[in-house]
C-alpha cells in the first residue's frame, strides 16, 4: 500500500526563505513520483513516531543538507489531486522556515534537477500544482516573515 494513493498520506511542507525576500524552490526530476520538471517547495512524508516539527527539520537536512529555523507552523490542509494519472490525497502540515542561503545545496540530486531563490513576485514556471494553489493563500504570512525589517 502506498501513502497518498491507497490511503491518505501525511506530509510536512516547507517554504524556505532567507530573510531577504527570497524563497527557495527546487525543480523536480524525472525520478519524482509525480509532477516531474515542475518547481516545488520542500516536502516529505511524516515518519512513524515523528512529530511534525521533527519531521520538517529532518526533511530540510535530507533535501538541502542544512538546518533551518521554524518560524511558523500553518494550519494543516488537504491536498487532493484528481486531475492526474494517479489520484492522490495528502494531509499537509505546512511550515515557514528560515535558512542560511549559504548553507543550502542539492542533497538529493536524484530528486532535484535544479534549485533557485525567487521573489514572491517572480516565481518560476511551471509550479507544482499544490504550490500554485497554496502560495496565494499564505501570501500575507510569507511576506511578513520573508522580509527583514530593513527591506520591508
């Protein structure tokens, strides 16, 4: 049985920023389970016995090889995708995370074709469907946390 397909999966989702108005995203590789070659924020399945905060910090290290600071945990959201070959349902627990831009690297090269830092007003294309849907909903929180007081 597969999480998200045979039963509702639980994942942590993270929107990384550097405090200077830049959002970190990665381009999904052909090896990803779905939405290949689309730009995505970080995410990963919550492991048995983990709380969401532990899971998000583990996933940050696994994907980008760096630590991060949890700035805000957002309300969980259901991501139900029925417009693709494999229908999926995930309960996502999103976080806004601050990272040191200089410490970030591609730590899962099989899953990422590229990474980049983007302004909220110039996001890459095409976006992963859940990111495209969710970013407008959390724009106020992202703006508030992503910009240092000097650059706001």
